[in-house]
């Protein structure tokens, strides 16, 4: 049963404290707010149980197609591995929006895109807008009289799995409030975009997201983290070739490329001698992490986003 906090911002946002089915020491809230096209959306806000009035880093997490914010927040057996609850329990403010039509079945979703979106507006543009609005919500709520939490300056992260990761990449490249952009179980090329598994992307994006020359300047002062498993059904040449090009372009531009802390690829996909080992004190424009045992799921730092920044510098005891 939801407990209203009585918070109403600009007559469009309402926050309710809710119970959650996990053992993690967190507080969970459901937020109703005005999204793109002035449509009412809802999302889950997860906070550490004990904050000690300290500014906290934030994570906007976007679940994949066919999933939900609720699953990404609390389901430890799902592909997201309850990343929301885990991150919040380790000292992060986490917001998980339910993107429109993401939870629908493939058949319905395809019909929705084909008959509703193509002739009117870009569904992907709407997804990107919703992701950026999610950060707006975090900032607005943090400044509300209820004092639910404080945000650390320039310690904002956006990430997602699968289609949610693609939206995170696009939103992160457009919005420099996100210091760290993480995409998991991800794909970067048109072949994967137009696959049967991702009906919602059956139209061309308006941004050249897979163009290394376009992405490089947008992450030159921030970090793009790409993580995937070798057992992922999307793993293959269609994934690796654009990623290799992105890596080469980053290096040619003088940017630092790092291998993630859990990088354990069975093959030498990249020249590992040219890559540093990432840690929170190393400034990397691109971090790559491959897990040979993982499939289409959250792995590596995806399970531990609180490790993105050196928490000692934030004054957080984890």
C-alpha cells in the first residue's frame, strides 16, 4: 500500500512511499510525473536507507524491451539482476522510469510502432526525451522541501540494458549532465537495430549514433562504458566491427581507452597492450568490458555502478 508524501511539484508530480520485496536496506518511492507530450509517466525512485545528509551520486537506469522498472529494480533473477536496489543500497540515488510501450509484447509493440509512430513522430526521439526528463525529475525532487536526498554535482550516470542501453547512449551523447554512460548487452549497428528482436527500432534514428567521429567528441571529457557477454545473442561481427572502429577513433583522437575491471574475453578482440586497466581514479573516455560467461544481461560494473566513482572522494562509506 502506497503512503503519500504529499509532494506535488508544478501540479504534475506526486511521490508515494511504497513497500519493496527485497532484503536491501533501501527506501522505494513511486513517482508520477509529466513526461514528453505532457503525458503522465511513472517511475521508481530508490534511495539508501541511511544517507547521513550527504550528497549522493545518481543513476538513471533504463530497462530493456519486455521488462519494467519494477523488474529492473528488484528482480535478482532477471537480466537486470536487481541493479536498482543494489545500487541504492550502496549509496546511489536511482531512478528507473517506465518508458512508454517498453513493457508490451513484441507483436503489440511492432503494431504500435508501425501504425502509430512512423507517420507521426520518432518513437526513439520520445524515448530519448523521456530519459532526459528522468534526470530532470531527480534534480527537481532533490530540491524539494521534503529533503529526500541531495545530489552530488557532476556525478550523474545513465545506463541501460539492450534497447534501454541504446536509449542511454543516445541520451547521454545529447545531454552532458551525464558524466558516465553505460550500455550493457548492447549493439551499435543498423543490422542489430533492424533485427526481429527489437521491433521498436524499425525506423532510422535521426542521430548517427554508430558513427565514431560523431560519438568521440561527445565523450572526450566524459566516459562511455560498453559491457557485453560473449554468450549474448547479439555478440558477433555486427557488434564488434563498429566497436573496434570506435576504439580506433578514440585512440586516434588522443582519448584514453581502458579495459574494465572484469574484462575476461577469451579472444584478443582489441590490442590490450594499448589499453589501461580502469579504476575509479583513471580518467577514461571509453571503457570496454567483456565477460565470456555472460549472455544478454547486466554484468561487470553494470551490477556495481556505485564503483564508477571513487566513493572516498564523495564522502560515502560503502
